[in-house]
C-alpha cells in the first residue's frame, strides 16, 4: 500500500493532468499538497531548499514516528466551539461562551435525528412538492433554539421558579 501511494505521488508531482490515477487519489494528494504549500509558504525559498532535497532523497524514510499527546491519544481533537450561548465582555475584549461539547453533541445528534425522521416521513403536497433539507434544518434549529431558550414563554415558568428558590 505504501508503495502505491509513493508511486501515485511521484506520478502526480511530475504530471498532474495526464496521470492515470483515480480522481479521488488526485483530489486527496492535491489537498495534501495545498495544505503543505500553505504551511511552507511561511518560509523563505532558501530555507526550504535543503528540506525538499532531503524529502526527495528519502532522508526521513527511516525516521521514528513522533510520540506526543497528539499521536498517542488515538482520537481526534474536539471542536468545543459549536454552539455559542452568551456574549461576554472582559478586559481582553468581547467573546462568546459556548455550550460544552458533550452537551452540544447530544443536541446536534438530536437535531440530525429529527431531520432524518422528517425526511423519511415526508409526504409531498401541492404546497410542498419536494423536501428541502436546508429549509427543514433551519426550522429544526429554530425549534431547538426555542426549546432551550430559558426566556421563552414555554420555559419562563421554570426560570421564575428557579430564581425564587
């Protein structure tokens, strides 16, 4: 498998348009190369010349795999900034507070479940002949926002009770 990737990358580097490689592989390598170029464009050309020569020469082929917190966890990094719930003004500036990811993931999974349920139970009518996933997702987000809004009419009774306690 490693040799197939090396051969494909070598062919792709030489002649990207005429390479007899699947479009998926070309797309993957193109994205990887674009990312690498973006990172490496931060350096001057003469700083990178020796690095590229060493890479093409296979100098790093026998290098050990890095062992650190990112390579040993076995999972991806969580993106905690999914659902903002409050703006805050501090000395460092204005920012937002976000729902913790373990809560946000449950909300997002519930939204996805509702969307799937509505899609499978959709019955076309004259007013709505097709299921529009984007529109339906907007409606679901609005419904969830209303459900979780502590100041909404439906939740105001619970909010007032908590304040008195």
